[in-house]
């Protein structure tokens, strides 16, 4: 079902059309379809990524002699890009500075919207950079932040990056154990922290946590609260920001895997790879333009914070909301969107799914006419949510993205020239060599299979910190198929040339040898208003395959026969669960993914204390029911 089709004017004025014209004029390349363009982008990697560098006019302090060097070993992580080039991410970003519009718009819970000019952002960045220089920070040093999402954090990152140092951050609502497991791996030199924050109307002091953290981080040489840079006196600053050129492959930041079932991996990305990838993804695929207002609801512990920050590379104004998405009421983010004139509104799929359940009527009362795109990621967006969002915002393009922290971007996502179909991702993104394989490395076109990447991307991790022989790196991405990136998503093509992600491959359900994506069932259950959330797993008991469904709902009395019949009619008899249980809540990781595999392990008799890091969860209390009822499989 087609929900949105771009107008001729929007296609002609899009950044992608401008880029296509550039390819024709400068490279003598002409494509009859997006498929042709995409095939060129993945078969001529050096030429494609060089065209991105040239189209976006990225300043190089020294030129490259090779665009892409493919390793003799065929190992993707040994690929080299733009060898010899030097550049600076923050320098490129500040080239967009203007007095015509603000750099940032910011609001904290229940406060007024404030604007931060480019001049003020420069001043904050310079003041923080002076602090870093005073404390001996140089290229390659790690600077970390335990913080809420504020303009000062943006300035702290830019100051760090401008010097060639490496950034890493954790959200202020992370537990100390979670933060320690991440930061101790990378031995940071400087720690920034928020000394207080507000969530759901309650103020929190972080003093005790910070004392514990400082004690654990033995490598710290300097510390400052971020609030220390709230007020900057222009007269105290005597020079411009220092931008130190770095190699294309030098690290920009360190992100972390969820750490839900093991030690978090310290995923390290390159400056050049992120600069090219984010310009491509945000400007071309999401059509973010100079002067647009860009928002993605995120904390500083999710890769979407880093992704959203890069909207500044495109000349956009970055809009930041710090606080709960449902306090003091469910409409708070939509009202923020209206006040900030937001053009690109992004969040996790779980947020949109929830909003369509509990807040549709209120959203319709807010003027959201400025919104051009709705961005969603973190998990598959329900087909029903697509349709209901489209009813509320028929003028907005719904862009479902899927990729991950691994590349700090997406492999599949939006396209400003293509229609949006309910429940579908529009396209493979340029430069991403996506294929769908079975277990025998055979390409699939008419059935679901494994999402694989068959060629390198500049934004793939340059390494995991301390993984000197790439052992953990290889186990994470290349253990299933030799020299082919296995991403772990269960995915299929559609008749509309789009894609559907059915869930994580390792959590797919198995009925009589037929694999079923969990998202297929979630999609159907989302159509029942009384069901607030759901989780389904596949278990084996006495060699019998069993599907167990857990529902968070507001039925007065759960009618299991009705649920089963609904699933049977909407899906098939194979999708019908053996058992249905009512639960108080469904547990999620901090990045918004359901805890399917850990719950399966708990109910299979594994020791929950050994398989789950509670500090890595968004709502750890939700696990209580599953732990208390962990023997339901053996009792059935």
C-alpha cells in the first residue's frame, strides 16, 4: 500500500537530483534508474566515494594518492581509503557557520526553547578546547563524557575532535557499572560530566556517581563539569578554534555494543569514513538541506546522537530535547517540534509504535506542517504505525532506517524520489553492497534470508579498541561467511523493490523447519489497540517446537482464543503461539531492542545473572516477571 509519493518539484529540488546532475556533468555518468546508480556505487567503490568527497567539497589538507586499496587477503577490515589525505570533521562542520540562523535549538523538560547561535557554539567550543590544551590533550588521546544531551556536550565533542583527540560518551542515566565497563577499556585522559539532570520532573544529583567513577577511572588526568561552560565571556577568548588535520583513517569516536549479554565492544570509527557516510546518508538519502531543522530524540549513549550531530555538516540546525518523551504529557516532543519548526523528526520505532497506541488524538491537535520527514530506527516499525503516522502527517515522508552502531549509520533507508509503502524500507543505500543469502551463500530474491554486506564501507569500524589481532571483530561479523559481513538481520525484498526486516536472525521463530520473523507477529498484534507491547520466543521442550507469546495489555480479561484467531487469520496457523502470558512490561535494551534472545536463554534454564547485564537495559525491572517465572518451559 503506497502512502506517500514525492511531487515533481520535490524530486527536482532534492539533494539527490543535484548529486545526480553532478555525476553527469563532472563524471559523464548517467543512470536510467536508482538500481543502476546503486549498482555503480557498489561496483566502483573508489569512484563512488571519491564523488561524495568531491560533491560535498570536503577540504583536504593533503591529497590522497589512492581512493580505495583492496587488500590481497580480501578481508574487509584491511581495506584502506583515501590514502595520504588529511582532513578535520569539526573544521568542515564549522564552515557552515552563519549569522542567519542558529546552530542549535534546545529544550529541557518543561523549560522554554532556547537557541544557540553559531557564534556562541564557536565560543563554547574554543573555551573547552583551551581547557583540553591546558591539560595536555593531543591527537589520539581519549576524552569521555558521562552526560545528558545538551549544547555543551556538542561543543565538548567539537573541541575534542578539532584537536584530533578521540571522543566517547555515555548517557547520564547509565549505571556506574555500565559506564565503567565502557570507559576503562579505552583509558581516557579527560572526563566531562553533567553534575545534575532532570527526568520526568525529578532533579537528580550525580555527585556520588561521579566520585565512584573518578575512583575507577585511574587514567583520568583532568575533570570538569559541563555546567562550568554554561557562561562564556567573549573577551576571555583571544584566538580561533584550532583545527588539527588528521589522517582519513584516524579515529573520530568510540561507540559501544549493548553489552546486554557480555562485555560491550568498543567500536572505533574513522574520521573520514564517518564524514563521507553521514553526508551521504543525511543529505542524499534523507534530503536534509542547509537551513533545515533536524531532530532525533536520543541520549548521548545511542549512536543516533552521533548521527544527528552530523546534520550540522549539512548546514542544518540541530534540535535537542533533553528529558522524558512522555513528561509532563505524551505530546511534549510534538509540541517541541512545532515550537522549533522541525523539518526532520526522528526517533526509535518503539516511540512511534507507542505514540500511535496512546496519543493519536492529541498529536492531531498540534501544527506539524513543517515536518518533511519522519525518521525511525532501532527496530522494525509496525505496518500499522506507518499507516497511522501517514494519516496524521500525509505530507511527510516516513523513512525507516536500519543499520547499527557497527557503522553508525544505515545500510537500508530512505530515498527522496521513491514512494513510501506501508511497512517497507525504501531502498538499499548508496555504497552499501546489500545481498540476502541463505546458509549456502545463495542469493535470495523471493524469500527471507540473512542480510549480508559483500563489499567494504568506509564507515565500518577500523577496529575494536584493544582487539589487536581482530579476533573479536572477525567473530562479530565474519564468523558465518568468510570475508562477508554477516549483520544478523532476517530480511526480504518486496514486490515494490523495497525491503522488510523481519527481526534479528538469531531470534527468528522455527515452526516445522520454516523460519518466521518475530516482527511479522508484532506487526499484527500492533493492530489490536488493547495490546500495548509484545514479545514472542521459540523454545524447545522434549523436542517439541513451541512459540510462547508475552503480552503487555489493558484487556480486563485476556481472551487468548481471540488473540490466536487474530494471528491465524492475519498470518497463518504456523504463527499461532502455543501459550500466551500476560506480563507487566516488556524488557528493552537502552537502544530500544526487545530482549528476545536473553529471555529465551532465561526460560531455557540459563543463569540470568551470567547472561544479562542489568545496567545495559532501558527498563531492568521488566525482567522480574520473567525471572520469577523462568520455569514455565519445563512445567509446560
